[in-house]
C-alpha cells in the first residue's frame, strides 16, 4: 500500500477503475472508536433494561450508526487515504469518542455534549465532501446535493442546544430525517456514481462483526459474576451458540452486488433497503449481547423479568427479521432462494411466541430456545444451499 502523501486530492473510486477494493488501515482504525461507543450503549441498556431504556438506546444508536455509515459512503467513493483525509477521520474519531463519553451519563444531563460531538463529526464530513466537490468535477452535482442536505441537517441540531428536553430529541429526529432523506433525494444522480460492490459490503460486514462481538463480551461479563456452576456455564455456552448462529446466518448469505443501483430502473428500492436495514440489524445484534448478559447473570432458579425476557426475545427476533429483509433485497442480484427469507420470517414469529408464553422460563431454558431457533435457521440455510447446489449440478449435466 502506498504511503499517504500530505495532499492527494479525492478521486472517484469505482470497481472499474480500481479493481477489487478492501478496507484500508485507516478505516479499520476508525472503527475502533465505534467499538467503544457501541460497548457504552450496550452497558447503558444493560443497566436500563426497560422500555424507557430501550427507547433511549435506539435514540442514541441511530446518530452513532449514521455517523459511521456517512463516513463509509464517502470513503467508498472518494477516499485516497492521504494525510488530510486521515486528519479529518481523526477529528471524527475524537467527536465519536466524546459521544461515547456522553452515552455513559443520564441522557438529559449529557445530551448537549452528545449533540455538540455529533455536530463536530458532521462538520468534518462536510469538509470531506467540500474537498470532493472541488476536485472531482464528474460528481459535482451529486456532492452539491449532499452538501446542501447535510448542511440543512445541522440547523435542528444546533437549535436543539437551546431548547429543553424532550423537544431537544424531537429536533434531533428532524435533523436525522433530513440527513436520511438527502441521499434519497439525489438517488437518480447517485445511480450514475456507483458504490463499490466489494468494499461497501465488506465495511457493513465489519460493523456487523463489531456488534456481534458484544455478545461474546456479554457471555464473559455475565459468567464473571458467578462462581463455577453448571447452570450458568451451560447458559453461557448456549449464549455463544446464539451469537455464532446469527453470525453464520448473516455471513453465509452476505452478497453486496445489490448496492450498485441500476440508473435505468425507476423504482430501484433494493439498494436503499439493503443498506438501511443494517441499522436495525446492528441495534438488534447489540441488544442480543445485552439480553444474553442479563440471562447469564440472572439467578438460574428464577425466571427473567418481563423486560429482560422481551429484550432478549425482541433482539433475537429483530436480528432474524432484519436478515430476512436484507435477504429479500438481495435476491434479485444474487439469485438466492426466496425460501430462506420465508424461513427467517417464521423464525421471527417463533421468537415472539416464546416471549408471549415464556414468562415462567428459567434463563437456561429461554436461552436454549433462542439457540434452537437460531440453529434451525442455520440448518435450513445449509439444506437450501445443498439443494441449490445439486439442482445446479443436475442442470449443468442436462445442458
């Protein structure tokens, strides 16, 4: 890899011009601050495992994920990994670090710091796009649209600094809505500036690994509160199986060619759905780790409380449902069997049934049922893949 020059102007990076791309060392280093921030969100949910805590978790997670995704979209198209770009990435890392610090306190007390940190991260992103607008003339119209939308987004965030809660959070939502709408508003222009079908899916896969790591950390944290005993140890082992099964279901079916929007299609919704469904997937997988931690820590002889039970059930179900939607969005590009998505929808319903009927279940039994549901998903994928392989082999012989 070339060493970074002080100034290497942004250039349009596509699969045609640069071959298959992978994440740079800068991107991987950048992700580290999100490991800390996601861990902070998970810890916050762990200590506020109720409906109010869940809403706060979602409200704080969305800006964090969007900051990561926005940087990733920019890098996917324009990054040359020069010194200027690295410095802007470090500015964003500092801002995200302060967002992580704000997460650890009471939302009402730390929300101003959170908003200010988010504003700094967005200003760094605007600086990146300003460089791209100056140097990449072919995409000036697209980048101008981004700059306008992301600049307008800042207005409600700045205004939120001067109003009390809960109106502060309403303004955050308005700002995020503007920011989320901006790429959609310029979607026809975006289609002419394709995303990288190797680099972008890899980046989303890396973030998925990042949040899955919370489940493994949760098992270790949960078991550390117990002396060695059979029930919590088995629960911990099953918790790892749940995390491993979710990993298996996602990565055995990850196919990212759908992110390259066809400009000839009027209603090319699948790239947008594929990308943005990774937000609820990331939130759900993070919550899975929290739910598993609560289950492993809990007294093995007593059922989990309703809030803790539903946290785990909805997190596992939400993860599987998100994978179903991603799979549906992927089918046209990859030819993946639609039966996989249907199985995931059935498994999502099964988790809800467990939540409704499992009020008296011990942590061991509850986690066992989640492990069984996830294992069925893995087994069905393997079976369908083998069936497709045999069918394709038979068709090849006939031809």
